[in-house]
């Protein structure tokens, strides 16, 4: 589906009233209840993984608009409070619904990718994001293809930025991934392929070589 212009956001999954609320928040944030808007976006992100990939861009636009219009950050504060609350309950979330947990990780990584302070990622999100990725690197998660897939996608997207913020934790994370790849029994062939690919991707300084691209993507296509 082509991008129909940068003002188009994927909010069709909401009812008409909520779509209108979000459209207003994007253009005239001070005229709506921004805490309510933050909760709506987080709730939807936990239910809908497609939306959780788009949500960072929506949040970024609302934050920029609010800052320009009123010089405030009510929306950002509400969003971070809610993310923190979900982060505290992450183990319970994972045991309740693997799908909601994967959506949450996708969302918090997306927010980390988009939200900037003085052109730098937000320090407040670095450890929570790492903690989520470490959870995905535990043996019980590595045995589930959906969690491995989520982990690898997030590392492709934000691994390089995260490593710049805390390289020691990235070393520890990849030590877990190498152990999982080499030692863990019962990994599916797709999970093994994904783990090997991300290990090589980081070793190549977060760049995909042409040979690797051909090798991995022809394997996945087969």
C-alpha cells in the first residue's frame, strides 16, 4: 500500500469518534484531553501489532504539535507514565497474552526510535527497552518463533542506536543470543536462521552485506 502523503496515519481501525479525536490531537492538541489520547494509543498498540509499528510516528507528531502550540509536554508525560505502568506489569502481560506482549515490545521500541530530546534518544527509555529485549532472549522466549522474530525486528530497527546508548548491555544481550543459538535445544530452523542473521548483522556494524542478504532472504523465501 503506497504512502498517500505524510499526513495519513493508520487510524482506520478506530471508531469514527476516536478517529476524529486523534485527527484533532495531531493538528490542535491543546483542544483535546491528551491523557485520554495517550491511553487510547497505548490500548490500541497492545491489541494491534500493525498499529503499534505506526504509533511512534503519531506520538511524535502530537508531541511536536503540542510543544509548538503550547510549549507543554502533557501528552509525552502521559504516554511515558502509561508505558512505565505497562513495563512494571510486563511479566504478567506476557503470561496473559503473548500477542499483547509482542505488541508492547514493538510499541516501546517504536517510541524509542521516534522520540528525541535534543536529537538524542530518550535516556529514560534505554533500560526499559533493553529489559524487554533481554526478556525475549531468555530460553523460553527463544523457543517461540514469534518472540525471536520480534526481537530480531527490533534489533534491526534500533540496535545501533541502543548500542550507542549502552554498549555493555548490548554485549550482554548478544552473549545470550549466541548461547541460545549454539547451546539451546529445540530451536526451530527459522529461529536459528534469524538468530544467526542478527549476530552477523551486528558483527558487520549493523549493516547487511549483499552476500548475507542473498543467503538469508533466499533461505526465508524457500
